[in-house]
């Protein structure tokens, strides 16, 4: 069982996914971001590459001080190109402490 951080306001954690065309969309359909993140943490990974018959994608764990969700929505709506978000995007996950 993951050891979730006691204070959820400490930081925001995301998986930054990029790769082939539509890799971010494919990641969202094929994988559970939280499960991928927890598996990466349990293996001591900060980055991972998925290269299979369907997709090529690089995944990095990125952490920031707590980020406001309204700000994230605004960034994606006003500064990001929708077509770009099909190829590269961030997926928020619940932070866990590494073992």
C-alpha cells in the first residue's frame, strides 16, 4: 500500500508524457496514471520509456510546489495548443513517499 503524503498541500506531482503522434491521448486511454506513477516510485524510477507495438512514449515524474487546479485549466485552455496536447501532456497523480 502506498504511503500517501500527510499534507496534500505540500506539492503537486505530474507525469509528463510525450512521444509519437497522439502518445498523450494513447497513454490516457491505455494506462492509469496513478498506477504507472506508483510503479515507477516502487522501482526507484523518475523516468520511463514505453516502446511497444502500439506506441512510443517517454514519461517523467515532475514535481512542483502546490499548483492551483484553476491555473492548470487556464494554462491548458489559453496557452496550449489542443493538437500539441495530443502528443504531450501532463497527468496529475497523488504524491506518495518513495520507499
